[in-house]
C-alpha cells in the first residue's frame, strides 16, 4: 500500500514536553478510556484464571503496540491496527468486550492522512466487525453498538489529528508573519539609514574638506565649519536613533532649509520657492526624505552649479520639483530614489525622474491626507 498520499508526517502527534497536553481531547491517549468496555463484562461474570491471564496479556501487547504506533505515526499505524484487530478477534469468543480493540484499530487508521486506501481499510474493518458478530451469533443491537463505538473512536481520533494539524499550520503562519515583519523592519531601518544619513554624511564630508582648506588662511572660518560639522554629527546620531525607533516624522521646512544650506556650502546657487502651506506627519516625512535624497545625489554626482527647488500646494495635491543643471543620469533604480518611490506609491503619490540635455528634473506628488478624507 504505497499510495503517495499516505505521507507519514501529517499523522505524527505533537510531541510536547508537557505531559498534561497529552491528555487533551485532541491527544492520542484519552481514547484509552474505551478499554473500560473490555473489562465491564467482568463485573457480572468474573473470568477464569487462564481467561484473565490471556486477556491481560492481550491488553499489554495492545498497549505496547498502540503507544509505539501513535508516537511513531505514519504507515506503521496500519500493521498496528491489524495487530489490535487480531487481539480483538482472539478474545471475542470468551469476552465480547474484545470488540473494543477493533474500535482502537479504527482510531489508529484515522490518524493517517485522508486517502482512498484509508477509506478501503475502514470498509474492511466495518465488514470484519459485522462478520464476526454474525459468526459468533451476537445480537444485532450489540453489533450496531460496536459499530457506533468504533465510529466515535475513529471520528474522535480523526478530529484530534485535524485539530493538531490546524494548530501546527497556525503556528507556522504566525512564525512566517513574524519573520516577514522582522524582515520588513530590517529593510525599513536600512532604507531609513540610507535616506537619512546619506545627506548628513555628505554634508559632514564637505564641511571637513572646507575646514581643512581654511585652517591655515582663515582659522575663524575653519572653526565655524568645524562647529557646523559637530552639529551635523549630532544630527546624524539623532537620525540613527529615529530610524531604529521608527519615529521618523520631522518638519518639511527644516529639510528644505537644511538642503539649501548644504548645497550652498558646496558652492551651488540655490533658488528655493516654498508655498505657505506645508504638510505634516507622514506626508511631510516622505517629502523631507525626498529632499534629502535629491540634495545628496546632487552633491555627490551632479556637478551642478544651479539648483531650483519648488514646493507647491495645489489644492489637495503637494508637488515637489527639484531641478539642477548638472550632468544628469539620475534614475529610480534600486537606491534611495527607489526607497522614496516605495513610500510614495502606497500613499497615492509618485516620483518621476527626467534627464534633460543638461541637468535633471525630479518631480514628486503626494495627496493631502486631509483632502482625501
């Protein structure tokens, strides 16, 4: 019976360290209470010594097979069910309670995955119970009772396996969700560190280079640049803390002015036009990160001389335009601009990059959350 559907893994019980968990209704051990039916007949007809010894020996063999089979799981449950049936048929002639072992055979088969071979085995077991009852001239109502007990044991075992499988699947889903959340947080921190620190560290480099050039001919100006460098370093430390903690909301006006100052420190002429109304919260944060990313790219790659930054409120839509006269070549790609795009898209916005004959035009739009509501 090598049906591929009889995968032994799904039928394995949950091996928990807590023994009390084994006695739950879904566990494999609680059905052992059905053994009480086997010994019930002894209450009004005490067995002979040899009968009692053979019966207790059969029970001992059954318990050993049952414990091994339900702990091992898989196809070993099939021969274990056969052994239980044989013990039952051997005992039935002097103790009709032997039918209970046939009920246990059904319970063990129920721990296999649902398949056609398993259904056939159930049919064979039911037919065997009926045939044995007829062969030993057992009353029809007793045969029906045995079939009912076997059905209850089988259904209970199948339900327990189903519940345990559901619990495993739920735990697996929860673990997958936690892993995905951890990975998303890791990517967020990496993206934030790139977006936040790229601008600041570029400014630190510029200030340090400028201070080194001014050290001999203008010590006072060099000291001012070093003071700015120290302030930028403290800002970078704060930004790292913000990125790790997730507290990333910051005023857009500060980012615009900081970007303007960084560009001017590099000798670039800046035209800054800002509307009277600026967004707040997450919208402001995304725009602030976009400004920082654009400024950082210009400082690192553009070799521009003039930059124009426009931020406009167009009645429910916020627009940011950054234009430079550098060498162009910017693209969304997989870097910082991709991170800004990934933030803007879920908010109903977008960012575009247009490389002109001379220079680059980056445009970004986000809707006003209050207008959307």
